[in-house]
């Protein structure tokens, strides 16, 4: 079983996003920008080209849109990146103008991904598993990145 996960994000950010936030996001996308203060941080959305494990392509794009900014990301992530990734996704959830599904997280062996659901008002992201609970509804996983 592989430890790698496929992360896909698709969300909107407001046009009023502060320049410092845009600079940090651009840094994570590998487009220059402002490096974080943490000397051990590294860009989490910067991989491009063919995916080594999952198939398809790795991307990270921030583009101006009618709503402000549109962000699309598809990356392969290793468990060593989960803490930084969790922080970045929660940071995005606090800033996104997208309510509801913002992405997916999938183990290499899984055919169906877990769904990432943002609540911008609360600044949170929940991960819902496709496995059904007693009432036949998706159940939240206690550790959102477990």
C-alpha cells in the first residue's frame, strides 16, 4: 500500500485578497512570491508535469476570474507533507468564497476519493469518506487528514 495521496483543489478566492496572501499562495505554486517565515517550509503546490504515481498531470494554477481568483491544484502528496498541507488548506478555507466541495483526497489504491468540504464562515475544511454510515450518509473522519 502506498502512502502517497492525490490532492485536487478547485476553489475561488475573492478579488480583495491581500497582496501578502497572494504572494504566499504564489510561493506555494512555485511562482516566486513571499516565502513563509518558517525556514523548513517548502512549496506544496509547485509540482508540474506527469504524475509519477497517480497518472495524469500535476498542476497548480492561480488565475484572475470574474469572482476574483480561481485556484486549481492537483498534486501527489506524501504523509510527511500532511501537516503543512493541512495548514495551507485550512488557510485557504478561511479565505475562499467557495462554500461546499472544494476538492478531493485519494489514496493511490482507492477508486473513490474522500471529499473536502469547506465552510468559509468557520474557516474549516472537513474530509468526508465515501463509505456509508448507519443512515447511508457519508460520515466525517475525525482526523481530517488521517
